């Protein structure tokens, strides 16, 4: 059996703020055979990869992505592109994810084409292909009536049926839109309707991700026990305590605001360039940072996502999110855990985002120390998927 040894690296897996130096990792049969100090690493008969100066980290998990969409300042318009265009975007994005060390992704919303969310066909096409990330997809967004541009919009009484339809179409999870239409900051659905839907989805072995931009929607989602609150731009201490009690994960998407701020310089779109628009973005960013701080105080599990495709960020930029989580008050190892092991737990695969002996060798080598310099996660040198180098 072919054995590969990554020799003389450092290692960071998000469990500690201390970097492990002088480490070697062996890959056999697509699994991590062992992780040992250099002086006890047996390289006999192995293909030895000189990893000196690099840090081994787990393959990253992007918990909030839109694989079929390209991002950029016209991201909303791009959702209207024809299905073949969106399918090609998915292929291109999948490649970018792998090259950035992101081997796990949850697609949390895709346009409907020909009667089905295009993400389902994209997932099926990419499944099992070397160099393509492992994917779980949510079908399309389920929103309240009044969102004319949404493919699915319902009253609370029809929420459960809408979720079951998405699962019947082949979705792996359900995406619930917990902002009300028309700029109203009330919750669009009540706790009882959301809880009934969550319980039914859980009976099908699936999970519920809830978009939330405002306090009221987040409170309902937390009380109803959704699996994750996406964005969480407005969370107070009480809501975070409810999230902790009900096992609700926060999926941060701070890089959306950083992306929008760049558009003040690179576009001519008023919502980004005008003083009023810049002030609104800055206020929303401050709220999102405060929400991360509140979640940390309450002990809420924080995973993270780039919102690429559906929120202007481009595929493969999850490292940006890790940087911003540190800016928001997380320790570097906590931010790394958000993009690896915490994301893997929310994804629903025990070994996703982890470095454990006997588990699949989904391993990334970066240049530098992500525990002192989160920017190191941008500097991907090598990516192994189930022990095969794919980037």
C-alpha cells in the first residue's frame, strides 16, 4: 500500500492556541495513518514530502455558500442566468474551493430552473470527482409571501409542506429565510410553525439553516431550534443564550460587509458608493461583529461561511472570514475551528474539518502559522483529498 509522509511540518487543528512543531503525518489507503513527532516517524518505503516550514491544517468547511452563483457586485442579477451557465459556474467554483483548501461546503440556496433547484444537479454531477468538494445542498430558499423574486414563498401554515417539497426534490437540508418582506423587521413566521417544520425536517434526517438579518427573526429561529442561524447580523445576549440552550450554531458571514466596502471603490453602484450606503453597510457590519461577541459570551458554537456567490464574495475566499472573526474578537485558534471542526459538526460528518488518525486524509498545507497570522490560510501550498494531492 502506498504511503506518503508529510515530514517536518507544524500542525494546527483548532483545538489549541499553541502550534505543534516538528510533526510528521502519514497517509495510507486514503486515511491518516498516524501523526507523530519527527523523531518517531517511520519513513521506510514511503514517499516523503518535505513539508518544512509549512503548517498542516484540516481541510476547511464553508458552511454558507452558493455554488451555482458567481458573486461580485451583480450577484443578484446573476441568479437569473440560464441553467447551463449556472452549472458551469458551479464547476468553476468547485475547482476554486479545492485549490483554496476548502473540501466541504454547504450550498444554502440556489435558483430554480426547470422545476428544481440547480444546485441539486450540480451536486450530483460533482459527487465523487477528485478535486471537487464534498457538498450538501439546501435546494432553494423558503421565504414568506411578499417576496415576489423568491421561487418559494409561503404562509406559516404551509411552511412544513414547503420544506418537505425541497427534501423530496433531493435537497440535503432546508434553507429558511427569516427576514420579512418589504424591509419590515418583524419575524415572517411564528415559533410554532417554524418548530413544527424543524421537527419534521429532523425526522427526515436533515437540518434547517435559517437566514437572519434582524433581531425578531433570530429570536424566533433560536426558540424554534433551527440547526443554524446564518449571518446573525443582529443577535442580543438573550437570543444567544437561547441558541446555546437549543444547540443552535451561528454561521458568521462577516466577509460580505468587507466585500461590499470594496465596492465603494470598484463600482459605480449607489448602494455601495454613496455616503448613505456606506454608512448603512458600516452600521450593519458593527451589528454583525457585536453578534459574534454576544455568541462567544454565551458559549454558542460558531461556524463560518463566506456567502460566496449569493452575497458578493467569490468562491475560495473563506480565509477572509477567518481573518475577520479574529478582528471580531475570536482567538486565532477559535477562528480556525470555526472554519474546520465546528463547520464539520454542522455539516454533519464526524471527521469533517478534523485531523484524526484512522479518518480520511483531507489535509491542507499552508505557508505560515495561522495561529499567529490568520492570513496564512490564504497561502495554500498543497491540498490532499482522501490522501490524493488535488492542488
